[in-house]
C-alpha cells in the first residue's frame, strides 16, 4: 500500500525499520505523510507490508542505488534510524548531497553532535540528532527531581498542568462517574483527560466511571495545581534515596546525573559490568545481584528507597521487578512523607506500556516512543505543536488552531459529533492571552488555540475537526 496523492512537502525517507523507524512509519502513515522505507531485512519488510501505508524498498542504507530508487532528491525529510550510529551519521551527509532539506538521525553515543564534539551536527549535516537513551535518562531524572515519580507535565507556557496519579481505594474519585465528580468538586475547573486501565487507554466522557487502581491524567490551570494535589492527596517531597536496576546506557546515565544530589544504589546482574560501573560511578553504590530476587532487593536497601527504577533491557524483568518492589514495600509497610515509594519502569515494547502502568509501575517510559515523539514534534512544527506524550498512555497532547468555519467551531463541546467521543478531549482553550480549562458548554471560536488530548492513531481525525472549511 502506498498513498501517492501527496506533494513533496510531505515526502519522508526512513532508513531502517528497527524500533524507532517502525513506530515512526506507522505514526506518520496514520497522518497521511508519504513514507518510503529502505530496509535490508526481508522478514522485517514482510511484517511491515500490509501494516504500514508506505513504499518499501529492500536494500542497504549505504547502497546509493536504493536511494535513487527511493527518489531521494524529492524527499523533504530523511530519518536515519538504523541500528548503526555510523551508518545513520553518514546517511545524513548522503541525504544532504541529494538535496534533502531536513536530516534526522538516531545516534546512541554522546560523543558526536554537540557543539564541542569533534564532529558537530553541522559537520554531519544534521538538523536533529536523537539519542533515545539520553532522552529516557533525562526524563527519569526530571520526574525524580519533580515529584519522586509522580508526573506533572507543564504545557501552554506553564499555564496548564497535567497531573498523573493513581485512583486509590479511598480516593474521593473512586467508583464515581466523571460528570458526578465535576458536580461534586466544583471549587475550581479540572478535567480527567486520560485513563489507563488493564492494557487499555481510555479517552473518557462524562459517563466514564473511575475505578480503584486506575491511572489517570488530570488537567488543571497552574494556579489551581496546589488544590488539585490536595484533592488527590499528592505531595511534593525531597528525594533521599534512589535504587536503579540495570546498568545499561539508561541506568548508568541516570546514576551519573543523580549521584551528586541524592543517594543512588545501582544493581547490575553481570559481575564484569558491575565492576566497570563501580569505577565509572564514583558517588554511586554499585551492587552485583539479580533484581528479580526479593532477598537481593531487600539486602540492597529497598526499604530505604524513595524511588525504584527498572532500566534493564528486558520488558518482563522491568515490569515484574517494579511489581515485586511495590509488594515488598507494602508488606513491610514502608512509607515516606508522600506515602509508599514510587516505581518507574523502562519498557521497550509499546504494547506493554499500559500493562506496566496498571501493575507495579507508577510511571512507564518507552525510549522508542520518546525518540519518535521528538522527531514528530520537529516534523509537525509548522502544522501543529506536539506538546507532550502521556507516559504509559497511548495518547498525546497537541496544540491546534481552530480554522475558520471548521467543524469544531460549529457547536459547544458537549454537542460534538458522537463519532469523536472516544477519540479526543478538548482540555483547554486560549482566550485573552490566558489558558482556560474547557468544559461541556465551552464554544471554540475560529483562530483560537486549543489543547487536545487524543490517542496517537486518531490524530488524523482530530486535525480534520480543526481544518479550515472556508
């Protein structure tokens, strides 16, 4: 399948369908960009055929004939996402020779691409360099420094906040429909904009009932954040100790970034790797042990931990270790001034994100999704603004402008076409230079900026809703 009814502005060449490339190709195809892929593995191509609306070319990213077959000179964007850093960097230079305007490369090493590197981004002809491991590590550190593993995302120049929290058994929101919650707690405006339950992400309507152990994102104005945190019984507190499971690129980088500000214990299963890390991380306690063993976790100081982070390369290990850590902490009645310690898991398979979030993880991160979102943000920068991706949820937050005579301007939000009920939530609207939480009777006017929450796969439908009909 290949959609040919596109212009050059939308043409994208992707090198490699491993990880980031495959996920990006699916996302961009949903948004009706014209995708061409060069991939050497026939099994990967067979999997992609029928799943991705793209032109698929079997061959090497270093084979110029493949570039010619792909008509590289007509591409607007190049995304080099092979598993080889050197190939991705060289591909950018080749793409520049073909006249491709924007070159993006996935590069895992931190030794290239910065202004003080031997080879800077300018030298490599790169417009955007993406390091998935660095993105994941920086995000984990941000979360730890912010709220010890509870997520607060600032959007709309900080005027609007998204708060992630779990619905506890004794939560005032438990077992209530959203419309009843809005009526009962009406001191200030807020909206529940996404719910993670089981393995599903729900974009909720007023009839949606919240259940204990649901993970939710709630939107409120920045000025009302203290009230919302009090309502959800969430407190900010200082970190004292962090335990990191896994000494790979992400785990090592997290320890490196945190070790001078908090006490960090890093647990690595491989003895040789643990010894290597002990020399590199002078201010981190490095232990050799299996983090899936309860006795090992307890012996490593789990009960003194404020945040437990699982960053191994195995999905199951990270998810189950967080679940084990959470249960051990509950059994020993471990509490701090924000309740029990928090858990963060790194999940490499996006299908497991919601599962991780609704089992033992307070936050589930996927470096592939994070890298893809940075690339999407760059590509979309002239059309719409990707504000944030909701970690552990199959949903993202975008900023759109209501076009003249667009469908979104025809009637109040409560009377929106039922087709969109499970596809989006209008979270807030910008009026008179300030952002306001949108409610059922809010009427969107043409040219107003709006914050929308929607599943990634429905972004195309959402854009149509805001498209100029004049």
